[in-house]
C-alpha cells in the first residue's frame, strides 16, 4: 500500500530535524509493508503549507491510502486546521499514523480505533471553542472601533464592503456562501482548496482557509 510520509523541516535545525523524523516514519512503513512517498515541507514564515495541502489533495484522489507523520504538531499550527484535516483524512478512508500520538493509529487495536474518532471530535470541539472565544473577543473590540468611528462621523466600510474583522473585509457574501455549500453538496470529497479552485474557475476568488473556516462554522451550527 502506498502511503504519504509528511516531514516538516524546521529552517532552524534543517537536516538535523529531518534526520530525527524520517527514520522513525520509515520504520513504521517498513514494519507494515507500506510503500512510503515522502512529502517534505520546509518551514518558513508563511502561514500556508503547500506541501501538506498537496498531500490532502492526493489523499482525496486516492493516490495514497494512508498518511504517516512524526507528530500531530508537525501538520499544522492551528488546532482548528489540524482537527479539520484529520476529519477529512478519516472521511477519505485514510490510514493515519503518528509516531508520537498512538491514538490516531487505527491499526493499533480495535479499541483504539473506536477511541480515535472520539478523540478527534474532542480535539475539534476544543479547537472550535477556542476559536469561537477568540472571535467573540475580536467582535467586542470591533464593536468598540465601530462606535468610535461612528462618533467621529467616519464610515465603517472599506471599498464598499462591510468590515467583519479588524482591518479585514468580510470575505464571504451570502451569495458566495451559498456557492460554497452548493459545490460541497455536488462534490462531497472536495477539500476546501478544491472548492476554492472550483469557485475561482467560475469567476469567484476566495481563499481556501476562508472556505475551511466557513465550513467549520457550518458544521458547528449543524
């Protein structure tokens, strides 16, 4: 079975960091008779991780049948993103193995397979609660900014769009939200990145992280 091995290498430690991850991940593959395909991400200051995004896309297309990584913290900076991606991989039927977090390993034992789903859901709930708290505090600060601007007789819009976050225009109108849900319904296996590309092909430009956040909010409201 062909599986993706994700290695995120710190720019600070370079080859030393990679040398610590690769042998353990390779051993996991050899012990199970899996064929590893390596995805190497060089850590940088940018938020996006194109190599990890490509891995998710390859998993969606069933080009690999499993994912192996050294630690859950290697696959993302934000708990919300990590929880969402793990749920997506589970939805695609991927075997997921972390060298450090044994609860993700569905092959470890039947008992652990049952617990894994609950732990991922708990992780996602905790992440979304943390995110909701941050959004609430941001909105409170935004209300104060709006009141201050209104008192000064200034507008609270930017280029005709309502400010939804501090200094950032609302990225999704009601029309775009409806389009996102329409694409998700037509193509249930599409990742946020695939949905964003489909919308862009239709003339609607939206970032994949914005699509992901919106879908997470929709799942939480369901």
